[in-house]
C-alpha cells in the first residue's frame, strides 16, 4: 500500500496534516518533523488504522 502525507491549509490559516496508508504509530513518526516545524499541535485525531499493527513487509518511516 502506498503511504502519503496530506497537508491542507484552510482559509483561516488552520493546518490539517493527515497520514494516509499508515498503520500503528508510524503515522506519528512520519509527520513528527512537520508538526515540530509548524509549532504546537492543537488537536490530534487517531484514525482506526492507529490501532492496527504494521505487517512485517511494511517499513516504518522515521526514527
């Protein structure tokens, strides 16, 4: 499965960062550098995929 990071900037300057195709905490690892560059995180929503375990043939991003 392909993984990507989608960044949406709203009309009032709000920013949504969404990891697509990630399982478990690998999404947080992949988006951490973007969050750190932007500053404080106001709200975080964990999608159902967060509770899934990455399979052995998937590589986690970051470290």
